[in-house]
C-alpha cells in the first residue's frame, strides 16, 4: 500500500469539506495531552469551534493556546494479500492543521462564526439571542499549516494521484 503526503491547502480543504467532526489536541504546560472530538466550521483558512464558557480545555488554552486539529475520512479496510497481516491498511484521507486559538468576543463576529459552523451541518439559517451568543465560547484558529495524508492506496491509485 502507498501513501501520499502533501501540504497543499486545496487538497486539505477538499478533505475537510467531507468531515463533520474533528479532533482537537491540546497540550498543558507540563506536556500532558488533551484530545476532544468537536463540531467545527471552516472558511478561508480559518477553523471555528465552539464550547461552553468553562472547562478543562479552556483552562489548558489559557496556559497554552497552541492547537492541533485532525480531520479524517474513510474507514475502508484494504489489503494487498488477505493472508498477510502486514498488508492490511485502512483506505483513508486525513488532514492535520496547526495554529493558535483566539477567542472571539465581538457579538457580531461570534454570530458570523456560528453561522459558518452551522453551515457545515445544515442549510438552515439561524438567529441567536444575545444571551446565547454571550454564553458560547467561540474559538478562531487561523491555520498555520496543513498536512494531508492519503493512505491505503493501491499502487495503481497512487500512480494516478501523483500523475494528476
């Protein structure tokens, strides 16, 4: 099986567009990792996340605002030889994004971010009460780097992708 690695934003965005959940990775100042699945929105190189106003994740971000966000598609089991265990893999695409979390405080900007986030899940338009917007913690992550990986490709699929 072959894998393709890129840092192309267009390729990363195509994978992100297929996802409904991401996993965020945080590290406390002592190096302790903290990973959470989250809903998200994405637009113009920015990932938007939201949470309640309190929690361990926010405490960690108060000490270290660096974040790693992972997106993954596909879960098809593939193999080159069904009798060889090491030939098994998953056919999947993934993106790892890195950046720093900024919290959005402006109510209008929070509303815009929530609309971007909700657009990932529905075509419906929403309105938000001021108390609801004031109570939600909106995270803004300008992506500093995109790293994509397509793995579990057959040699033929690999050649097709690298020759595009």
